[in-house]
């Protein structure tokens, strides 16, 4: 069956919230995916920073196959070995002996859990960043600072104030002793990979300390080694109150986590929150395989190495205004609004990227990308930029 056949069926049976997809992908191996017409692509988007080990990685395939053949699902009425082991692993990454984990299925759900947790402080006001993306459920959308996504669904939750990202003076004015939480991305992903100014996370931590507001770090895109650390904020030396994870955590399977640190780990009480599929045996088996592979193959070091190379090479290209990011989460901003055109031309040349904004392309390849694949990306991007008007 050809692409056109699948898309006819898609438009007939699937709701139009995504529009009509540009491709129909049928299989993948590593960073190479194949479409319904047999064309191969170099996947430099990675399921939007999700496929941290690429497609069909042997460790994930083995772990998932063994687990589904052993125990498929237990609900949240019962525990199982993998959910305990994964929670302990994530707890160890925080360096906090009090940390506790809640498992969900996505980043939006993890942020919903953080939002509910903050209500347990007795406060309800929230401060978030303009341009931020925290998900599309009604609570997470209330936190999201993008007008186009919010406007069709107003009114959203009351008490959420959005301030400019990176502006500590604006944050000081917005946060007070009635603020339940401040939610910030270590690097803003959907906004075009925006890196905060030096000292910003430390300043957020100080403001939260002074007011008693919880500091929540949305590490959904920066986490799981993508930026060279497990969460993406470690370089700052601070410790948040809450961390949210998803995307790369499941290595392509739906898994999210909300990690509460310190006294926050004890805010939820029995019955306060739940998720039928959160911490499922199969998805947690995949996550443990992801973590073990990242550790065994030293992929966080590799992510920084390849990321620095890409940053250096892209910065020298014609038409590039700025290239920014950390590790393998990179935003390429152009001198004009050509991002969609670049994305389309890259796809025609066999490379998948994402136009995050009108002028910025985002890339987030798997952590095990090879030097040869990075070189191929550079060559094709350079060619596309020389051709795009």
C-alpha cells in the first residue's frame, strides 16, 4: 500500500487535529526510517526527542519482548519489580534520599501531577514562562505560554501568570507567598530551543526559597541524557522541588514521571492521584533498558561530543543567525522565516527535522548518532541552505 492510500484512510478515520501527515513511516532501524513508498530518511527529530536510542534498538526490543511474555499489565493496584527498580534509579539520579516518583504516560500527565502536587501546599497560584510548552491537557495547557494553543480553549485554570523566560526581575515581581509553584524548562524546546542566561536557574531557586513556592523543572525534552546529564539542569548546581520527565524515558514507549524531592515527596496522600497505565511493566522494562544502555555505552558523553560538533559546523553556515542548545537538543535560527521551507527541503533530501518556529529548525537525534550521520546531516543542511531563497 502506498503513502497516498494510507493518507486517504487517515483522513477518513482520524480526527483532523494533526492535519494530514507529510509521511507514512513503516519501519526503522537506528536513525534510519523507511516510508510506505520505500524511501529512507535520516531521523534527526527522534520522535521529538523521544527515541533516544533510535528505532528498534536491540536492548529495548529484548526487554519489551521478555516482559510482555512475562507480565503485561497490573494496574496501579499492585506493584511489580521493574517499577520499583526504575523508581530507585530515578531517585538515585536526583541525589536526594527523600525523593519519590509518580509514573504517568506522558509529559503532559507528569506536569498535571506536578500541578496537583502544588495544590497540596494550600496555595494555587502558578508562574510559568511565556513561550513555554508543558502539554495540551487542560491543566498543562494552562501552564503552556503559547497563545495560539491556549486561545481556542479559554477559559483555562485561573491563577496562572506567564512572564518572560530568563527575566529574573519579572519573576521576582510575579512570585509571592501565595504562589504554589514556578514551572520552568531548563531549555525551552517547543519555543525554538531557547537557552536561559547564566545564573537564571540559580536565581529561580533563590526566589522560590524566599517565597516558599515550589520550583518545578520540566525536563521532558532535556532529560534522559539528551543535554549531557540525566535531567538537563545539573550544570547549575541547584536542586529543584519537582522534576517532570517523559519522552526519552521510555525510549519510544509512552512513559512519564513526576519526581518530588525533599519534603515535597510526602505531599501526595493515598487516593490523591493515579494513572491506570503509569509505571506499566512493559514501559518500565523499556526505560530500564534505555538507562542501562546509556550508562554502558557512555552516551551522555557522546551526546555532548556530537552536539558540540554540530553547533560548531552549523554556526558557520550561510543564512544561520544563531545556533543554540546543549548536547543533542539544538535550535538553528535563520536570518529570515524560512524554517518550514528548510524542513520541507531537508525531507526531500532524506533528512527529518522540525520547524519549531517560523525562523527556527529544531533537531533532536538519538544519542547514539554516529559521526558519519552527523557529517551527512551537515552536508545536506549546507546544500539546502545554499538552495533555499
